[in-house]
C-alpha cells in the first residue's frame, strides 16, 4: 500500500493517496461491525485502473485501522 495515508478524524477513518486528490472516508456502521463509506471525491461510476486500485487499497487500510481501533473484529 505505497503512498497510502490513514488518519482518524472524529468518527471517520480517512484514507488518502499522497500526490493525488484521492480520498475515501469510512465510519463504523450503526447496524453492525462493518465500515460504511461516508465521503469520496470520486464518482462511483468511474473505474479507471488507478482509481479501482486505490479503492481496494483504501478499504484494506481502513479495515486494518478499524480493527486496530476495536471498531470491528
């Protein structure tokens, strides 16, 4: 996960990629132990290889951080 940065801001886990405007933010679901996407600058209909790779890396990084925080098991 090169160039991926993960930060916790209030109740969100924010994942960005250095050198780009890529940003995805997640929060813990109130309905169960999972993450919900709360913010994204990207249209959900854009599927370039770079954006698809970032989405996958960002979700993996956010899940790892959520486990570290005890949000999910």
